[in-house]
């Protein structure tokens, strides 16, 4: 029996940039620094590339930072 894998959702670089609230040109620059000089705003990102940029552009919030914020309010 053949196992059918679900197709990964494809997302354009420009859509990913919009979701991350950063300019598409910044994401293009990120990939250029990594050696990928072919990325354009209309380029489709792989799931691996999406994971990479999410990891790079989202930072975990520390408990200490949260506690400092609570004491201000």
C-alpha cells in the first residue's frame, strides 16, 4: 500500500515577511547572507526555510523579562 504524504503548504517570501512584520528585502538579505542569491519576493519558501527564518526572527521571552514587565504595570 502506498503512503501518501500531505503536501506542505507553500508560502511566498513576501507573505512570510508580511507575517513577521518585516520588509521582504530584509528576508532576501538574510538568504543572501546565507549564500542564496536567487531569492526574490515572489520566491516560494520550503518548510525548512520557513522554520529557519521563524527560528531566526522570533526570540523566546525569558521569565525574568516577563517578571520585569509585570512590575512596571
